[in-house]
């Protein structure tokens, strides 16, 4: 931005209009069904490409089926600054998760284009594919999308391999999209909070400290199935009763120390599953999340120790199987400072906070300095047709994205 030029602002009416138009793709009585690789997803992407081209971006679909729009910078040898998010939804989802960040990034590019602002760095606007199904598009960029996962079936009914082809990519050339640390100058992602903190505390902008680590286990309880009417209460080896005590223990242990850690038992199945049979086997889940991986492991150790005590007291056996590990992804402290300064320049209040949900930013953090901007979600609702962020909050978030991008472009520590 040249000296004396007034500070730019995005066109809020245009951004809100694009959000409303995008919401028509996959809209139904039960919410928005724009799951990855569906026809609604493909049609929405075609519309997004038109908006990206109108914003002066040179657009391509890469081999992983991510949409990438590029704009040259004054110093073309520099690595690009990257902004974006995703537009796929969960089944019966809402109209703000992912889309606010995606269309906000396009609006930032449109603003730069209209006001003739050329950054030092090249700019890339990326719409990652299938974020909701496991960060598929961004994992392809960091080379962590193994071939065997391409045959997993998505919510659309297509395998990931089929879905990538359906969206215009080529699953046989995924190695071409892999980027290495240092290949980007920085990454910024605007997103709705998906929780109640900013809304309840009446804070404009969340400055994300990092994306929490997530660990899942399958927990199996083995007792003895037996006749419910003929087995005395003191002679039972009831796997479900032991699992019930375990669920209470998880809640007690996780809440026993201060912090933002969470623990959840979200699935449970009892076998053989008849009203007149004592459950002989129960399989349940355990999920722990926190920004500190050491805390996750400490909580798990305490939970496992208590589970084994419950099993011994109940006359059953228990087995833990780890099934998923996502390590915490801290954002770059320098990018946090940039986001905070941009918000303060715009007269907006801020709060530093973790992200309890996963985002493409956690993959991008492996490639370069990364930051996330949160805006309030009304009543903390997300992944629901009731998901809503107010127009003024959406405009605030997009303006912070724009001003943080301008600050990053001139920051001496950014490559």
C-alpha cells in the first residue's frame, strides 16, 4: 500500500451476498448438505471459481482437487502468502463453517484487485477440498495422504480417489502438490469459532493460540453374558455396568484440574444387546483434546489406571486401543501478534484462545508461520442448520484478515 493511501476495507454487502448465494448449493429442509464430492459440492466450487476469477486471480484445480487462485507480487521470487479455508459441509450442516473463511479470502483478494494494491509477496487463495472428511486437501499438500486412504468411502458414497477425480483432480499425481516447509511465507485462515466463548463474552475477534491435539481410543470391556433373570446381582460380571463407571470416571478426571482440556465418551455398544441378557461385552470410545500433548497423555494415564481398577472390582477385563492421533498445532506467536494488532487498529476487541476443532491450518502450520482468526458463533452452535454468525462479525473478520495480510506482507521476519 502506497504512502498516503487510506486503509482499505472489504465490501461487506458483496461478501454477505456471496455467502447467501453459496448457501443455496445443497440447501434442504434439514440443513445444508454440501458434503465433499457431491454434486452440490461440485456446483458450488464452479461458482467459487467464477468469484475468484472476478477477483483477478489466476485459478487452477490442483491434482488433489484443491482450488488455488494466484496473484503475482512485486517480488515474484518470494514464497506466497496463503489465505483460505473450505466450502464442504457436514451432513445437515450450516452455512458459515469454512465458507466465511473461504469467501472472506476471496473478498480480500477482490479488495486488493479493485484498489490496485500489489503485495510484495505473491498471494494464493486456496479452497481446500473435503476438510470435513479428514482435512484431505491440506493433508495432500503436506504429503500425508497415504494411498490406502484414497479407497475410504466418503459421505457422498464415493471413495476419496473417485471424489478427487469427480472434482477435477488426479489422484495418481498427488506427489505434484506436496509442499515443503518454507514453500509458503505464511498462512492465515478466517473461521467461525464454533463455540460460545466470543459470543458470550461479547468479544469481536479470537486470536487462535493453536489447534488442539486430539487422541482417540477404542475401549473394550469383556465380562460374561448371562441370563438377566436367573443370575443374582452379586454373581454378575456386567461389562456395561463397568463401562458406565468408566464414563463417570472420565468426566471426573478431566474436570479435576484447571484448564481447557476436554474428554468425551461419544460412542457405546453393548453385546449381545438384548433386554434380558447381561451385557458380556461393551465397546466404547474415549476422546481427549488439549493444546498440550503432555497433558493429554497425563490425563489418559490417570483414566487408564482408574479403568483397570474398575475392571478388577467388577470382575471384567478392559483393553485400550489407540485409533487416532492428531498432535497439537500451535500457531506462530508472531502471527498472533500481527492479527491482534490488525484487530486493534480496526477498534476491535480480541481474546487469545485455542481451537477445539480441527482445521486445515493445523496442516499448513507444518509449511510455514500460521495464524487463525475467529469470529463469534451465535450461541456457540455449529455443524447444525442453526449455525449463525452476525453480518457485522463476518465483516469484522474479513477486515482483520485483510489488514493482517497487509501487515504480514511487510513484516521483516516473513520470508
